[in-house]
């Protein structure tokens, strides 16, 4: 895949050799360099944005001229070089994105997609098309991204294969959430795919995708089911690595989920990501600066501090997260919940300090969600309604208008079956009505919030925190 050794430095060379070795393990013991040379796939020594966009326009033209049906009917390639080359390019993409080499990863993805539509389909074409949909999403082309995400799902059905199928299923499902809700239909299939079909090259990619489910629609018990399926696959396939490096991408989320179900007396212990799944100090020692594992830790820290009312700590984690400017934060589907959570934190900090800088930051988050909503992002529409209600509660004294805004947000969240965000909206509405002296209305929202946290979402620790905090004693 590389013309010169200098290009190899663009990715962690050790990780790449491991991935290439795994991809080539069935090719009669040939060394990876011989296989790379035989594949005749070239990545320039330096991949510039200009090179990427030139190649991307070329591949777009090929895909845009074909219907989904025509792509699905492209003959299956009988040349093992095409299949192996597509797979290697997928692996290079995964390694590059994890290590913030976004342009290199995108270029590898576009090459993989080009090989699939020009030279013939293979079992690894589904992942290539899915990853190209993520490239389009990062470039703001939501229509193309949505089409390619659905196409990757159709390719899975046509070419079931080990490992890559579960990656595409998870990523395409997340991406498809922008336009329609197909998540519940896919939920029952994902744990089976994670349990039955797993390979080393998919480990990190699946881990991030599965971890991000917690920010959308699923209950904690369903989320644990997904994580447990992932861990079973990791332990089985990565025993020769000790399973440690790949588990890092889900350790923060797993520990956060466990904390949300832990009924410790002191909630201060619950905002520290130390317990069964990980030790926070040891985890930080293993993370390099701006590593994608650290990004996941900061997302979880910001979220759990918000949930347990530690807004100052949530602000610190959120600011550190945004300073990284990591593509996972700024460009992908994770940007929607991240902006929502950080926006709520900023509104809460403004409520306490009355410093205008917090309201300005919160409005930036709200504007981001409004832009996403305009592009057809379903989740952005749902979450922006909560931020709009929260801002109204800070600048208006008309309780009736505030109630209408919150009721509208709660109704749409309940309709779309998003128990986490519905619980947050009810809790915040209760706090606002307490502040205005409407104890009867506050009690109604508070009771709903408790029920949603405990019974529907499954966060028993949050339920206990709300009951014991004393914030709602007067109602």
C-alpha cells in the first residue's frame, strides 16, 4: 500500500504490520510487503487534501451514475487480490482515523470503495462503502452519507462475512438514525454479530460505535448486552494480545454504565471512572495526548458529571474535549450528543455564575444542532428542543411559555422512545418549577424523571442521587 517507507510513518507502523499480517495470514505465508507490491495499490507518500478531493470526485461520479440495485448487481470479483486489497485499505482507514490521520484514512477508504464499484464486489465491500459514508458525513454531505449507509446494510445481507459485517451494521445503523429510526429493528441482531463474527481489524472500530449507543436510544441493560457481546469477541480473537489495547476503547463507557447502576452512598465516587471495568489513573498513563481512547474518556466524564449535577467538573471535561479538535468530536455522529451535553452544562454554569461567556458557548452548541436539524438529522431535532426550552427558562419569566416549551420537547422525546433525554428534560423542568415556586407542577415532572431514570433507562444510581440530594425536598 505504500510507495516508500516514509509514508509508513503516517500510521503507527507496528499496528499497521499487525493488521497487514492478519489480513494476509491466508496467503500462503507470503510476507506483507510482497503482498502489498502484488496488489498494485498505491497511496502517495504524502496525501494532500487536493489529492483526496480529486479522487473523491472521481469515485462519486461512478457511484452517482449507478442506482443501488445496479451496485448490488456488480459481479463478485474472482481475483483474491481485489478482496485482500479492499480489506487492507479498510484496515489502513481504521488505523488512520484512530490516530487522527484523517486525510490518509479517507483516501484509503475512497480507494477501497473505488475497487469495489470498478473491479468487483467482495465480502469487504460493505465496510468500504460504510466508511465512505462516514467520509461524506464528515464533509457535510448528509444525503450521500445516508444513501451509502443504507447501501452498506444491503451489501451485508448479500455478502455476510466474518467480522466486517458487525462493523458496518453498527456504523450504518448509527448513521441511518439521521433520517429514520431503524435502531430497534437492528438491536436484536447486533449482539449476535458481535458474538459470532469478530476479527482483530474490527476491534477498535466496533468498540467506538457500540460505546456511542449510550448517547442515543437504548436502555442501560440493552447497552450492557452490546458491550458484553463485544468483550466476548475481543477475548476470543485477541487472546494473543492479552485483550488489553482493544478493550481500552470501551472501558470508559463500560465504567460509566456501571457507575450509573451503582448505589454508593457518596455520589462523588460515581463521577470517577474507577471500578470493575477500569482504573482511571492507569488508563490515563496508557493514553497518549489526544488519543482517541482519551476522547471517549472525556465524553463519559462530561456526561456523568452532568447527570450527577457536578457542572464545574463537567465544564472542565467538556472544554478539554473540545480543545482536542478530534474528528470524532467535531465531525462524526458523536458531535450531536456532545454538543447537546456541553450546551446543557454551559446553561447550568450560566444559571449559577451569570457570566455571559457561558450563554455564548451554549448558543454555539444550540446553533450546531439547529444546522444539523436543517440537514435532516433526527437526533439534532429532538435534542435542540431541550436546549431551546432550557434557554427560554433562563431569559423568560413567563412560566406558561417555559412549560409549553418543555412539554413539547418531552412529548417528542417520548414519541421517539429516548428515555435518557426524556428523563433529563423532566428533571430540568422540575428544577425550574421549584425555582418559580410551583411545587405541584414540579412534583409531576420530578416523579416522571425518577420513573424514567430508574425503570425505563435503568440508571438506579441517578434515581438514588435525586432522592437523596435534597434538591426536591420542598415538593
